[in-house]
């Protein structure tokens, strides 16, 4: 009796050419977004210890990195400010001369039409308590007072030239509040990225080093619980109904099920953020010789795209795009 198989899927894996031809998922540089940190008063890039290869930029080095990102053909950059001083309401976030607004003007001028320049619309980098909102007398984040500050931030970032504001604070009603104030100011051109399914994650640790966060306590009263999938779908639906142009799932790799479900149902583009902890773990393993660094980077990006992300925020955006161009 002939025991040889008739169906042989391996035929389509036999050579690099075959594997390339039948690949179901591809990652293009235009689908990558580079997060950038800009530090007030810096005269040169400052390394971030927990994120090897990532820096806090000076305004001059920001210009060079924007030019590099544009040349690499990635889709955009997301800017985060690291201010020299902080206060209870995050005053620096709405100061036209605050570091994020200054950096935005520079990035927009440098990028021209080559990149979508995006800005983080959240207070955590600017508050002396490290929370994403304004605190009440009992030390709790006051949702509605925070929305007042978000409206002010949206106008400041729009004035600075931001193409897209990234609402990452997870306040109830934040998309509707920001859309209304932008439209009333005649800024219908500014898009809104809603961090819709953003989870309270241990994987944000290195990011807090990057922005020198002064967080006291945790963010579990506004960021989502890791156990909840249906709640993520509800948050996405609410943000879409409020006018979000794009929705986000964050973190990416530990929430691929949420990402896949969101991508299957969302009427607007779905992005995912490959966060600092994901980056740091892979870099640490590669530095110890435990994994093939470049293969692992590419595999992680393919996984996020395969789960349904239309674009990925990743600290490897430019590096990956440049490497793929050489291959």
C-alpha cells in the first residue's frame, strides 16, 4: 500500500521565491509609525537606559530623525514631549512654547507632505503626579475636568500644526469633546486617533523612563483591565460613535485577540502600538544572544499586521524600513 501523502503543503514552502510568492501578510514601511521623544533643553540626544537604541531627542536631532523617517518611507511619527518642569494641571501641554508644541512645529516644517505628524494628547508627561488627567481633592482623576484640559490641548496642538491628535488618556467622552472643540474652531482637518482599547499594562515601564514620568499610584481606574475582551469592543464602538477617525489597541502583542476582533468589526482603520516593554524585552533577549534580533523584529511586526492592524506604532519603524529597502 502506498503511504505517500497526496496533499503536500510543503510544495509552497520549498524555496524563498515560493515563500515570498504565497505570503499572506506583508508589512510595508508606509504602515509603520515611529514614536519620538523630545526633551526640553536637550542639546544632544539622551539615551534611554531601558530602551537601548532609543533616545530623547533635542530639537536639532529631531530634525535629522524626521528627515531620516521621511527618506525611509514610513507613514508617520508620533511625538511625545519631555518637559523641564511639571505641575498639577500639566500647564506645559497647552503652552505654545511648551516642548511638545515647539517640536510639532519643527516636525511639520521638516516633514512637509512626506509624513503624517502626530501628537500625543495626554497630560501624563506634563503633570507632577504623572496621571493622565486632573486630580480632584481626594487625589482621584476627575474625568470631566480632564476633558477641559484635553480640549485646550487639542487646540494648542492643532495650532502647532499637528495632523492627528492621539487621545491616549482613556477618559470617558474624550473623542466627542475633542472633536467638538476642533470643529468649532474650524479645524475639521485635524484627525483623531482614539486609544480605544488601552489596557493597564506592565509593558509600559520603559516608556515611563523615556518621559521621566512622576506617576504616583497606578492608572487602573481609567486604563482597562487585562482580563476584559468584550469591554475593549465596547470602548472601540463608543469612540467610533463619537467621531474617531482611527482606533488603537495598546499594547499590541499581548492583546492580539482584541486586535483581531477590533479589525473584524471596526468601520475605521485600526492601529496597534508595539509598546516600550515589547521593544525592551526583545532587545534584551537579542543582546544576550538568545534570539535572532532581526528575524524576531520582523516576526513581531508580521504578527501584529496578521492580527489585523492597518498600521503599527513601533520603535523599529525606521530601522526596519531601511533594512527592508536593502534586502
